């Protein structure tokens, strides 16, 4: 993902980065990841936390029917980081 975003911003002054539409670059990179990388499911019990690298492609699979009847909730915390430092 980092390489895809680095390519999308290549040659563009850092101050202009917030105006760049990276939708196509993101979709292409995501498609490539799904085609070439093995999926690794992570399971967490209620109350557990999973910390992921900011460039890791991640998502939430459909909820499997289990003994757990309480609804699940996800919270994402993203630190405020300058876009140039994020890459």
C-alpha cells in the first residue's frame, strides 16, 4: 500500500497532497493485494485489542454465527499525522 501511495504522490509538492484523488491508486493496490496475498483472519474476544500497521490492508469479515449473541462494535483510532509523515 505504501508503494502505491508513494507512486500516486510522486512529483507532486507535499502541500498539494491533500487535494490529490488517490481513489484509483487505492483500488488498484487493494485489488493487487487481494490477488497476491494470503488472507490472515484475526480473531479477538470481546474486550481484546488488535493493533495494525497503518499500511496494512484490513477489513471486517461478515459476522460468523457463534455462541456470542451480543452485537460487536469496532473502534478505529488514527493518530493525527501529517500526510508526508504518514508515507
